[in-house]
C-alpha cells in the first residue's frame, strides 16, 4: 500500500507515485490507540528509516505541513517534530 497515495487520493499531485512507503504497512506510519513508550519509539524509528531513503521526503513534508496533517509520520517527522518545523518555518518567514 502506498500510504500517502491511497489515503489521500483526492489530493494527488504526482509526487506520491515515488513514495518509498509504497509497499509498507500503513500501521508503521500511524500510531494505534494507546501506543506509547518503547513500542511507539520502535515503530517511529522503523518508519523514519523508510522515509530516510525516500526520494520525495521534502514534498511529503511540505504537503503534510500545508494540509495540517496532525497524525502519523510524514516526511520523516513525527507530529511533534512537524509542529516544531511549522513554527521554525513561520519564524523564518517573519511570521
Ligand atoms: S517521506 Fe515517508 S511518509 Fe512521506 S512518502 Fe516518503 S516514505 Fe512515505
């Protein structure tokens, strides 16, 4: 399954076709209810390792920030890391 392409087909703009997560289990990228601690850390580490080799990591991250995705790993970043990146970009833009 290509996580981004299959989940957000209506918003497709091309880069999703190159996603390294194309054949990954979607559960690798999104937490299950109540997941925390070492289980969450292990899953996130595994997801990030897929993202690290993804040729569309930056477009994926930009997409998640643009659409306010608040759940899961996008562009190699967790929800919390994307919030930090969103603030960093806002500051850099003078906002
Ligand atoms: S950066 Fe990660 S979540 Fe985004 S398309 Fe690539 S592998 Fe999938």
